[in-house]
């Protein structure tokens, strides 16, 4: 059987990701509550600025993304300051303001879940 559907991502050019030096940050946020095992619940917020450039001719792997500079975000749950649970995907934003809004929203949801776990 042949797959006749195509992903909308496949229409974007294949690119390579280049990190912008000095922009990568890690911040641990402690929610002030603990789980049933007494582990502090929190989140690790990782940000950086990255530039996607056209992939070299003949490249077989990379990102299907429009070339340009983006603001990357990854929020990972933590227990006692160490990463916990499934790995979370990177999110890319066109502006710093969009990334800040996403951080605020993600951390608010994480705080609500942490309060439920701690109860």
C-alpha cells in the first residue's frame, strides 16, 4: 500500500540549525511544593536563539523549516532540580515576546499540575 498523503512540513526547505553563541540559558523554577516522595517539583526552562540556514546540497537530514532566526524554548519537568518524565519538544518563536508569553503560559499550567500532585 502506498502512502499518498504528504506532510505540510515536507513543502518547507531542508535546513540546518546554527546556534547563536552566548544566547543559551538554563533556569530552574521551583514551585515550592513536593510530591508524595518528598521531591521538590519544578521546571527547567531552556532558551536560546538559533538560526536556520539552507542545508548543504545532498543533505539527507535536518529541519523542515523556513530559513531565519528564531527564539527556541524547551520546558522540562523536574524533581529535586533534576529532569523528570518524558523529554519535551523544542518550540520556536518568531519574536522574543511570543517566547516570553509561551513561558508564562507553560509555567502556569505546570504550577497547577504541581499543586494537584502535592495535594
